[in-house]
C-alpha cells in the first residue's frame, strides 16, 4: 500500500463562525421508530471533538467505495499535538499556508494563468463573443490562434 495518509492534529481547536456552536445540529437515526437523535455542535465538541472533524471531512467526499474503503482507513484524527505518525510527519514539517477567501493577483495556487482577474475576464469576453452556430473549440493560451 503506497497511499498517502491524512493526519489532523489539534482537532479540539476547531472553530465555527457566527452562532453555529448553538444552531448547528448533528442528526442521526437509530433505526427504531421515533429514533431521530440530535446534538448541537457545542455538545459534540464536549463529547467527542474528533467526530466534528471526521463528519466535516467525510461530508466533502462522495459516498462511494473509495470513500468507505480507501479514505476512512487513511484519515487519522488526534486531539492534541502528539501523534504516533512522527516518522511520516516529523515536527520539522512546515505548516500549510492559510487559504485566502478570494483569489487575488498577489496569491495563486501554482496556476499563474488562472490567478489573474484580467486573464479570467479576457476568456469570458472571448467565449461570449462566439457566434451560436459555430461549434465550440477550446483555444489554449499557448496555441498560435488564441
């Protein structure tokens, strides 16, 4: 098995914006009639903070075989800075940079051509000026007829 693993530390320091600690509900059903259970995010944090992170991460993935048999085995959550994966993830590993709320001209994700608003606007103008009866052909930036 050569798959990567995801290690999340300090899971108890999860933050919600606004009144989500009181208003966000986690619901599940026991399978019995009238068995709908629910807890607020604050109650979930007090009982088991790992479940908040696990539900958030797995909720972003499609519900298929890869999620159940592949990702759930490779997701490791811990409530403190200590974890048994120090061989794969030493303390000298740099932390990930914060993700900005919107893409600006001074920050990009390694895709320079997509990060600039002028490029984005230019491609939109080109696609809007096409005639409807012409078939759509994608023109790449480095092609001579762009």
